[in-house]
C-alpha cells in the first residue's frame, strides 16, 4: 500500500463458485492497485453462497493480505445483491465493481481512476470486443440494451456491464434505493451525476463456467425492463385496443355482407382463431400484470435483502462502519450473523 495515501479505493468482487480463478484474480488486482499513486485500497470479496472451495481460498487470501476483506453471505442471493453487500461495506472515496472471472481486465482500473481524478463521478466500462462469447449471447445482449432504451426513459449506455468506478456520493445515493429486484447498471444511470465511458476489450473467461445461463439472462432482462419501464403494461393495453378494433371491423363487415348480399359470414375456423387470439391476449395481459404485482408483493414484505454469515478483515480501528450498520454492530456480538436490511 502507498505510504502517503490521499484517497482510498474499494474494489468489490462478487464471487460464486470461483475457486479455480480467484487466486489469479487477486494477484492481478493487487498488482494494479499497489501501483496507483496516492491511493490506499481495500479489496472486498463477497462470497455469494459458493458450494465449492471459494470461501476456503478467500480465507487464505485474507490471512496473508491485510488489504483483503471477505463477506460470506448465508446463501446464494444473486449477483446484484452480492454487489450491494459490497457497496454497503465499502469505505473508499471511490468504488470499483469487477467480476471475479477476469473477463473484465483489472488493468482498466488505472484509466478509470484517471477519469475519476478528472472529476467524473461514474466511469463505466464499454465492451468494444467480447472474445470467447457465442453469437447468440452477443446478439441478445445488443438487442436487450437497445430494447431497454426504447422502452424506458432511463437511458443505459450500450454494451456496458457492472464493471465501473463510482464515487462515494454515487454509492450513498444507490444505498438509499431499497428495491429488491435490483438492476444496478440501470440504477446508476438513473441517479445521474457526471458519467463517462472507458472502452476496453473483454477477454474470455479464464476458468470455470458462466453464472448467467439462458434462464438467468432472461430473468435479469425482465428485472431491468420491469424495474425501469411501464411499457409492458402499455403494450397489453394497446394490444387490447387492437383486438377491439379488429372485432369492430369484423362486426361491420358481417353487417354489410348481410345487408347488401344474401350471405351470412361463414367460417368456424376464423371464429376459432379469433377466440384463441382474444384468450391469448387476456392471459398475456394478466401475466404482465402479475409480474408487477409479484414485485410489489416482494417489496411490501420488507424482508432483509441478505444475511451475512461471516465477515473477515473488517477491524474496527481502521474500518469505517457504514451508518446503516452502526446500531446493529453495537448491539450484536461479533460471533452472531449480521442481518442486513434492504435499505442499506
């Protein structure tokens, strides 16, 4: 660590079954962070309920490096919640969020810090190239960001992930947002402040498997769209109007055919298709409404966002306890699991 540190940088690394890569991730991160002039730093690893040896490796790293902090969640709460746990425990003047798989190169942090020194409060990474990913994943990612920006008033920069640097004031703003279905890249765009892009080439995963298979990608996309847009509800409304319009046109056609000809409208097949179409529209609309209601139900229960089973490296003499945790820490012994609230 630098002898004279004017600023403090916190790096948050969410981990889920990253035993094969976490040591190399730590080595590369440490090499970069120790070269930053005028910066002290801490690296916060958040073990999101890993079932392999990730926690064992993190314990070894923490025992050999006083700059390492480890938060072990009581179970797998999801990537966005793990990042939130790191934000609530970070003490730095600025915070970097980076995944453990080394697809986002730690070397980019130097450029992010330089842009932060220029006065920017959010420095987000834009993926110019994404090596090692399938065409399907590349196409769906591009389509999602463009669809999201069309449907929402909050404009999210294209081709970005969670790899970014955010200022302390942005961290404080994010921690006032209590929603449970968290979409952090949208939340960071929503809070505003001065933001700038840093372009980089994304590398293939060093080891292990992707933690975002197809179904999780769909769930994540749904969280983003439903959290920042009412467009699905409006789509259901306009589809209903369209169905009514088609039905009225059919009524007019049937009346005109009967008045001016001797024929009735025939075709059981067309009637059958019309009934199925209306039924499908109704079920789709109910499904969309149900998604929003389900999210409301989750919010009103006010359950804690996550639970911590173990914390390593957070010594009271050199660690600034977040305000939201102060009362909980004072009233509980260190041996008890720390309960975290959704409001941070």
